[in-house]
C-alpha cells in the first residue's frame, strides 16, 4: 500500500470540512501560480485578480480532483483556464481595422502579429513610465473599455481623481519618445 502524501492528507482534510487546511494549498502554490500568471499579464492588479480567482475555483472544485493524477497538474490546468477566460473577457487587442483599411493596409496574420508586438511594447512602456494609479486607470479605460464611473468603483477613487489619473497618464504617454515612435 502506498503512502499518502502531505498534500493528499490536506486535500482529504479540506474535503472533510476542515477549511483551514486550505491555507496549506495556498502557501504551497501561491508563488508558483502567481509567477505563471505574471508571465502572461502586464498588469500586477490583473495577476492578483486572476490568482485569487484560481484559488477560489480550486476550493470550489476540489471535490472533482482525481487523486491518481498529480495535484500540481490539476491546479495549473485551472490556472491556465482562468487566465484564458480572463483574456477572452478583456479583449486584449483592440485592432484599429477601420484605420488600417483607410490607410490601404490589409488584415493579414503578419499585420496582426505586428500590431500585437506594438501593442505589447506600448503597454510595457506605459507600465514603465506611469505610476501604478495612472497605469491602472489608463488600462481600465482603453483595454477593458470601462466608463469613468466603473473606473472609480474599481479603483475606489472619486470621479475627479480618475479623470486626473487619466489626464496625467495621457500627458506622460504623449511625451514618451518610444511611444511616439510606435505606429499604432
């Protein structure tokens, strides 16, 4: 008869109703999951949100885990699915198709790759030069397409503060030489 691992003992304990045993799962996997998600996200707030969603899903679905498979594979499968779900919701790439058509460009896989690379450069540069509040405000406005009232609610700030963060972010971005060199 094979020995039961500590991880399996914690899982059994959680399933038996000991919710405090879940902290062992969180402590064991939180940094690994966060690093996995962080490689896919350019925003630490998104990374935190997705990581939290993953552990909520793990807790809710722990009864579906099959002990004959490695727990790490199961939890990282949930992580991958939650990340994909997040990016589908966010609409990561607003492609300016009308602008491209007006300029005489065609929508090809190569042009999409080029736009993707430029968008990635843009958001990396924005993250580098903006404060956390400015980046969050501009990300919510243009990547998640939220209205000012939704941005206020998400960031827990006043409407005036949200507008100030957006104004200052746009001003810094307009002054950035790297961003001005991108042809988005």
